[in-house]
C-alpha cells in the first residue's frame, strides 16, 4: 500500500497552492466584502485547465483523475472557500451530468466549452419545497409537438443554485410525467442562459461564501429543444443521485481545505501570541485544541482521498463518499470554531480570516445533502434497512 501522492499529483497541488497564495489571496477581502463574483480569476483558472480536471481530454477537460480533482478543490478552498465552491459546482454539477449522460453532440456543443473553461456551468435541482426531498420536484416540463422532435416547455423555479447568473449553461431537473408507481417522473434538461422564458431571480445574501453567486432560476414557459433532454426521459432522478455521490467528494475536499486554512492561521498565531509571558500554544488548553484540529483534518483528508480513489478504480464509492462528506464537513465546522477560540477576540473581527473560515465551513454541512441525509445514506447501507 503506497499512500504517497504521485509526482503528478504533487506538482498539481504545489502549482495550485502557489497560484492561490500569490495571485488570488491579495484580492479575496475586496471580493468578499463587495460580494463580487471573481470573474477574472475564474477566467484565469479556466485558461490553466482547472475547470475540467476530471473530465476526459476529448470532452474538453484535463483528463486527470478524481483524486487530482479533490486535491485541487482542497487547495483552492484552503485559501478561498468561495472560489472552491464555484469550481466544485461547475465541475461536479455542471460538467458531471453532461459527461455521465450526454450524447456526443451534447458533449461537443455544451461540455467541451465548459470543461475547457470558456463557459461556467450550474445545476438546477433544489427548489423552495424540494431540498433534501429532491424527488419532490415541482418544476414541470411538457412536450409541445413541432419540428425536430418538438420543444419542451418548462415552468417552475429553482432555489439556492450555485453560479446562478454567472453560468452560461444550466442542467435542470423537471417533472415530465408520472411513473407507474405514482411517483413523479423526473427528467434532466440542458438550458442555455439565453433560453427564452428563462431568467435569474434574486441572488441570496448568505452567511458566508460571499463571492460565490447563489440564486433563483425562474422558468416561465421556457422553451428548450427536444434535443436538449439529457439522458432518457424519466432518467433524471437516477442521474442526479449518481451526480450527488460524486459531488460529495468535492464538497468533502472543500471542507478539508477550509479547515486546513483555519489551522494554517492558528498555528503561527498560537506560536507568536503571548499571554502570561509565554506563547499561548505552550498552554495545554490551546495546544490540545491544535492537536485535535490537525488530527481530525488528516483523518478527513484520508476519507476524501479514499472515496476519490475508489471512484477512479471504478468501484462502488457511494458509501465512502457520504462518510467523507459527513465527517469532513463536521470537522470543518469544529476546526474553524476552534480557530476562532484560539484567536480570542481577534478571531471575532474581520481583520483576521478565521471568522470567514467559520462562516464558509457551515455550507459544507448543508450543500450536496445535509449531515442528516448523509447519516441516512450511510445507515441504510450499513444496516441494510429502510431507515427514515
């Protein structure tokens, strides 16, 4: 068993780390304060090939593996959570469905520009009344007869959509009928940003991740060609379950990155800040917090990397991905909270970055399935029972 990263993975990690510290870190506070989407930085990382890391080269991506992708998201999130979320949502949720279920024509027309960084992607699944209950989708799509197979008319709305208003291509789920068992038949559609009848609603004013755009998608008789159905009719539910499995790896990686950033800030502070004539890190009360933080981060990273490795091996990774996402996200919240505690009053003010890490970390316990949903997924597989 070799637990060392390959030279290629080390090079990618070090390259991204250097880029984030030298080119990105200086502009973070301005963008977060103004809640401004980092268009220039996103364009730059697209040029570097980091918006399609796990996507095959013939589909516009870098052709690297899932582990490389997890490493990249961690390193980006380690410096800037907002940018890490932007990249994760674009890659896992925007590019992922097209890679998984797209036809060659759909991949050529939509995936290649996204994976190559020319266009940002987004995924419209969550609705005001359908969060954890993703199968409760109320957005509808009905087929209207016409040339080339007709046109799908989409009505409804989505909420809490990452990259809303910035994406050029959206993957959207909608009800297209009723199954034999009485449940909703859900299908997926490719919706370009300029689709007639499609618009962006309000953008959310969030607790954290201020430079990441999160907002509403509104469909008022939005007209989508029949050729823009992604996968077979009624396959949308199975597709998004598979996409969420992979997306949990990236959110777990983001959680690890945010936690590592908080630890990175806490160590030098504990070494240099003095009280009672000695560094606060020499007191067990602080030292043991740092020890716990470092240990939990390492354990979380191991789970994330194992889930990525399983996916790369073509093996069942759903259980470990849920475990990684659950553990890493809750570690991230604990670690960032402890980072503030170590900083004391300075941790509570915006002059120091740890308060931002705490606000950003909370999202990782909610997005891509809440901690409670992850426990359901894990318990059902471990027990073999229908846990509700």
